[in-house]
C-alpha cells in the first residue's frame, strides 16, 4: 500500500475538524446507532476480513482470527451500551446556594465533551481487534471524536478493506463526512501527530516506537494527550504452597499462556517466580516441549525475537531449560524457556528485566520472601501481575500486594494474564513503560474516558446548557445533584 502523500494530511485533518463540529452536537443515542451499524457491517464482511488477516499475518483462522472478529464486533456494541447508560458523561449539578460554607455558591454544572480529532496508531498483533475498527477507534467514535487511523504495515490490505467497510457503514448510518479516515506510512503518521488540529493520539506497540511518538506529542507547541500501551513482562509469583498443591497444573497453565499466539501478546507472562527447590523443572520442560512450532506475525518481528532470545540466553547465570536454535531461514519457532537464580537476575536487570516479544519466558528462582521482595521491588512496571497461592498463605500474599499494586494495573489470583475480557470493570494499563497514561485503560468500557475532557458551566440559563445538564434531565441520565447521586 503506497504511503499517504504528506499534502493529503492537511485535507484529511481538515475534514476531521469539520466532522468534529457536527459530532459535538450529536446525541449518545445517535452515536450508539452508528456503532451498531458498524458492528453489523463488519460482522457481514467477516469471511473476507478473516481471510485477508490470515494471509497477511500468518495467524490461524480458527480459533484465533474468528475469535478476534467476534471481539471486534463485541467491543463496538459494548460502547453502544456505554452510550445508552450515560454515566460516562459524569453529569454533576451544584445548584446555587447562598449559605454555602465557602461563601455564596453560584450554579455550577459539569460534564464532559469530545476532545476533537483523534489519531490512532494500530497494533501488529491484533489485526482486527486493535486495528482499523479496533478498540481505540470504537472508544473515540463513542466519545464523539472523528478518527484518523495510521495503518500498521503488517496488514495493509486488511486495513484498506476494513476502512472501506467502516466508512460505508458510518455514512449510511448518518455520520458526517470526515468522521473516519486512514493514512499509511511512518512519515504520514508523524506528520499527522504534529498537526495542530489533532487533539489526542492512541498507540499500541513497542516501547521504543511508543516512546518516540510520545515525545513528539509532548514536543508540540501545544502538547496533546498520548495514550500509549507499550510493553510488559507481566510477572507471575508462585508460592511454595501453590507448588505443593498443584505444581503440574501451574506448569501446564504457564506453558500455555506464554506461548499463546506465539507469545505475541502484551499480556504474555514473561517472568515466572518460583521458590528454590520447586522441583517443577521436568514438568515445565515437558509442557513447553509439547507446544507445536508457530509462525511469527512477520519477518521483522521474527528477526527481533531471534535477537532477543540470543541476548537473553547468553547472560551469566542463565540456564537453558528449553531453547532450540533457530536458523534465520526458519519460518516457524518453538518456545524458549530459561531459568536464573534471583541473585543473578538482580545483578543483570538491565538485560533480563526487558520484554522479549515472542514465545520466550524466564523463570526466576527466589530463596525466601526477602529475595522475592527484592526482585519485585526492582522490576519495571507492567500491565499485569499474577499470584498463585493457597488459602493458608493469605497473610504472606497480603504483604506482597502493595508491591504488586505498584507494578501493574491488573492483578490476577490463580489465573493467567493472557486473554483480556472486555467489560465495565476491566483495566488494561499500568505505570510507564507499560503505558504513558496509567490513570486510564485502553480496554473495557472506561476506555472512552481518554477521549473526553471535562467542562463546567457557571450560571448559564437552562436553555443554553447541554442536554445532559438541563434541569429536566431530558436524557434521564444518572447524575450527582448537590452532592447526592
């Protein structure tokens, strides 16, 4: 797919600006209808889209791409439900109060408005659910923001076809022209990010790529919010009690989780913390060795994985449990599992405390709670942190929770971080370098909040207020009035 000419960026952004003015006047019900229409059209085009995705990414149709198609449709409809619910508007009314303890209070009413045109950088590893019609696009459209997508080079034909389906569906549903468009090429993406009329940007990808774009967004004369979801090691802590009670089950679950999708998930458990003397070496080796050969998304990612594994397994103190040599000409990969003592990990964190994108993971063997705490205290933050423990160990786990909470945005108990459900309570984020905005989530219903900003109206006549703040509550919203819900 040819790169978008840079002179076209101004035209595309100008159309988005015009659309933003119209979108700001739409109701949540109207936008919900657009999302429903888009979901229906993508569902109808599903066979074609899945076939294109399979051809461009090496991902299997079943169950992976069919599941991702269902996820793409579901998240569009989930945001339609968010709009129907109305709580996302955070409508708050403080009536005038002459006896307010701080002095006479004016009438103040607060709600949120769309940010304006949003630029979305799509992901390589989810060509449907985190791409052109993916979660960021759905959340921004729900918020009332026009979207410009920078397509990922890993699936250009799929991106172009998804764009056509989405634009057609939005137009037929009544969305204004300019509500959605797509651009191609690195320079087109950075040019759009610098455009003064882009009001926010979202990204899913690597730490170096995301950080470079984050710096551009902040170096603008008027910096904008940049919601980057970058990398994560997602540590899993296993206690002695859990090893004794269900060690083989944990070994099987871990092998399945870190190799799922050839390890190309941001939630892959890249570190497994086991107590010294756990005795699970053979179970882990057997479980990992049973995983079939898998293909990576593309040659660039495959090359990066080869380099990453090579660096990891050459570090002092590393034991290779399962680490097959890969010829550069190979198109398939078997997983790599390495092991290191906690003291050696702590002495080599610069290298070992880094994500290796692909089917590789490292076991850290800790000797006692002090060593476990030392490892957790030194880890870079991520998206998730998991604990496998037994009921008898609740107090031990309780002392670790402050450390785990500092590390991640989602904590798991006796589970595995791969497989993120979409729901109202979901949190997919964490402190940098997991994300550039840890107070937000990039998945789930609350993801809409990234593309809205609060505004307060003081002493405005009712007729000039947004419908969400009028006295009669015409949309029948949940609201906080004079401090009470």
